[in-house]
């Protein structure tokens, strides 16, 4: 990535020639040195390209290198992304047919305040994943739990003069999404008369109920051309809903029982049907006018390509109880309403008229930073009287560290009441220095996290600085104040929590058991970080600084402990020969940090040392963040550099070593979970959530004048927000080009950290 106004420097130890091409394949610049090998003691050759023209949008170039080596000429091609200034970047709400074809996995995301989900393909009717559905219901009315997939899609045909045309991408004109209004598909359907008519499909989700609305509108001719079908000539719409009855992680196999039982679970009415779900709930699907034809049908072996890519069972069966038909003149609308209700609830409660829904007004787009801010709403959920955060759609629920990292963005954006609600929720969970790692329904027993309590400290510190008030500390949560909870956590972390997190008495560094950090995968152990991970120390130092400000006259010596941590990190983590900080001091138990072995893995976790002001030597900070540039990809930062490590990172599966421990980098996240994806998850896969932290660290290192550069880097998330879930930032990317988005296509902390750092640097 090349920020606006930057020179491009190309270096080589041997003679070379370099040229930059744009998409037209015309040479922009050609430079190089071909005199042969450098003289002994010389570092090699270099070429400097002038800055790219500053544009209002990102632009790709190809850098072609011809390297003249003793054994012959080697040709390499590198893709350069010339970045536009953030203030020029615009998040368009619309996608053309061509754009959808280039990004066939593009989705519309809708959510409820309890974690229910709508995930519909921009490519109408397409089902890439078992997590795609018009209605993935959250069946608990008070808190998020595992979603239940009930309405997968609607297949639609338009009929004029006996000629039937299915609404497929060949007549799709445009897809538009909105953070507030759902999505709109515009189809232009040709007729046998040489004319066409336009159909708009508006799909939206109720924010409070497990309910979705599909409004079908035949656009009036208005001032359209002579080729537009007259309004008075009627068409017939046929709508066939495909349904399921399953947990969102599971496929449906008709032959295992549903083929026999599901047809009998349908109760048909004139304008719709109800389907008795296996969990005692009922799915209702009704049309505002027209009629329902009870004609059950199975659609077998729907191939889910994303599951195939992940090494999972990709084939699933869909059931359709029947089909709707309705006639439609120009300017007329019809509403398909689908909902899940309790068996004792009156279905009339879920009645909705077209008038009540009103007209949907879709914006053309918005500045990129505004889109980043708006995207946060989808992740906010209610958990009883408090708030929590869904870590990512389509498959995560609410996690401790994710919710608290997200909370920092709410504080930065001034959304204080929501941030307080999250802190109250997790403050009540505190128990002997622990907080929940994840919560599923009412189950918060998983406390295997060493960083969630430390992120709680970070949020409280951010809040006090933002509000310039300490009133929050004296707020009572049940029997304790926030102040008492913070001190309780700190004392427990020093003495040792029941999960095994414990401060080393000599260095005051925190020991963390294996897989208790954000790099917590253990299927298999792809990133063994048992010992003293570097970001844990940065967070712990930040917590001690907060405690020292709260307890200045105490003999507990929080400030002194913070200084001991600072000195210990400098002495034990810094690798002078490498020019960066070790990622982890490895130990089999809390044997003391000085007895632990430092690794030499170049990872982004050291960036928290700089953003939390633990390292104050600016020359050292500058050198380290410059080294971390090696990890950058557009919109993300790789979890491990593609270089040899001396301290081995072995990854085993059933006793079999999967990769050379000294070359652990994996640049592609795909394939079987245990042997391909998990080993790559934190060993080369690029992550979106620490990427803004790099930009924040760079701004700390180089000051106010560097903010435009940092914001330009942050602007590279724009391309990611136009793939996957439209308007959202995905969880991860391949470390290798073309850096394909993977994982959750709408990740809470990826979106929140981009919003937080954008807002901070723009302020």
C-alpha cells in the first residue's frame, strides 16, 4: 500500500529493472540499474519512483521487476495499491450486476437486538453457506443464543402472457444496501413484446422480533421510455419460499426424517401457511394479498460452496410447503411477511401492513468514516437490562474480549450510555479476577481468557479520560462498586486467578496459560503462547497506571508496579539484533519471566506497547512500527511475518508435525479446519482488528503530521466493505495475495477498531 504523496523505493542486491503498469498495461515509469553485481561492501542498487497522482479513490498498479542474477534473469510481479486520502473516500450503497458477478459472495446483513440474523445474497436466491437465510431466529426473547434457521430464501418468477421468467442475475440491474432499511434488488424483466418492466424487492428485518419483510413492487412506467411495459398490462408473481428447521451450524438431510415429518407440520391458509418447528415454535409466512397454493416440494442437495472450501459437509436439503401467486399492475406492491412466534402467541401480533412499513428511503452512500461508525449498530444486542456485543456474523455470539474492545470504540465515539451498559454487564460477572470468555444464552462458565479482565481496565481508563469524571467508579453493581471490582481484579491477578493467570513477583509480568489470549485456537495448537505474551503486559501496564491514579495515597504501590513492568518488558522482550519486541516469553508454567524463553516471531501484538505508552523511547518506537510494516496488507495486518524464526513454532495434529517449526508462516486460510485453517489462523492470516492499532501506533510514533498517512492506510478497508457483508469489515484475510477475505464477513472488533482509530485521528 502506498499512501498519498509517498515515494516508492525499490532495492535489490543485484542489477535490476523495474516498471510500473496501470490496468491498461501501459508503462507508467521505468527505472533500474543493470551494471551487474555491486562491489564488495556495497548494499546494492535502488530506484525511487515519484509519488503516484493523488486520486479520490484507490487505484491498483503492477510493479514488474526484472532481477539480473548470476544464474540468469528472474521476473517478479507485485501488485501495488495506491491509496486515496480518507476524506475523499465514499462508501456507495449500490452494486451493479457486474460488481455482484465479481463478488458473488456479497451479502445483505440484517440483525435484531437479541442477535437474530438475516443474511441474504446480493445474487438473489444464491446460498453459498449454511449460514445464509432470510430469517435466522434468536429464539430467546431476553438474550442472544444459538440462531435457528427457518426461512432460507424465496425463489420468484414473473409471468406475462404465459411467459415465465425467474428473477435471476441475468435480469438484475442493481443491489442496494442500507444500514437502516435493509436491501433493495432492482430487476428489469424483458417481455415477449420487446418491452420490459421493473420489479423492486425490498428485504428488511424487524429490530425487535424474529420477523422479516419482503416487499415486491412493480415500478410504475412514469417517464420511462417507450420500451417500458404499460402499467395496465398485468403480470403474475409466483413466490416459492424454501424453509428449514435447524440450528445454524447444522445441515438438513431429508432422508434422516424431515422428508417424512416436515410435510405434516404445515398448516395451510388462503394467504399463507404455518410450520410447526421442532422446538415448539411456529414459523408463519403470509402474503398481504393473492393466494397460497399448498404444494410441498423438496429441493435436494443444495451445494454450499463456502462449506466445501472449509472442508465441511457442503450439501443440504430445503423444503418448500407451497407457493404464492399474485397479480400486479404498474405501481402496485405486495408484502410477504415471515415470523417466528410462540405456539401460544396470537399470530395477529405479527400482522404488518404496507402502510405501517412505509416507504424505504435508500441513501446513495456516505463518507467512509460515517459508514464505519454506522456499522457498529448491527453488533449491539440486549442481554436483559444491559448491552452486549455479538462478536461476528454469521456464527459468533457475545464474547468477553470482543465486547470490551468494541466498548472502547463506543467510548471514543461518545456513545457513553451503551458503553456503560456493557461495562455494567461484565462488571457483574467478575469473580476472583476472571470475566467470561464467551457467553451462550445463560451459560457464562467459559472464563478461559487472560485478556478480557485487562480490556475491562482499558475501557474504564478510556471512559474516565473521555468523561473527565470519576463518578462511574462509585457506581454500585449489586453489592460492589466499580472501584471495588477493579481492585478485586487487580489483587486476584497478582495473587493468581483460579484460571492460572498470575503475576511474577520479581518482574510483575503476567503469566498466561496456553490459549488464553486472542490467539486462542487449540484445534490444534496453532499458536502456542503459554508464558508471558507481550500484549498482556501492555494491557497490564495500562491497568496499573489506572489503578495508580485511583489509589494515589495507597501503600500498595501501583505506580511502582507499573514501572517494574515497564523495565521488565524493556529488558526481557526487546531483541536488539532484530529491532523489535519478542511476541512471547515462553514457559510451561509460572516459573518466572526471567526463566522463560523469548521467541523471535514478528507479530503485531507488540504494537500495544506503543499505543498504551509503555515504551517511551520514540526512536525505538519508530523503528519497531517501521519493522511492522512488513506485516501490512490492504485492510489488515498479518499475524506472523513470512520469515524464518529461530525459536520454533511447532504445530502438531495427532502427533504429526504439520509444518517446519522454523518456517511456520501460512498465507492461505482454507481447507480442513484441523490441518489447514487452524494452523494458519494466527501464523500468517491477516486480521482486521489489530490493523487500526498499527495506524494508531504509527501516529504515536511520528506525530500529528503522520495522521493523513495513517488515515489513508485505514481507508484501505473500503474495498473489504464492498465484499462479504455489504458495509461491514470481515474477520480475516489471507496473508498472501490476493488477500481473500475469510472467516466472519462482519466482525465486531474489526469494524469498531477502524471506527475508533478513524475518529481519534480525525478529531
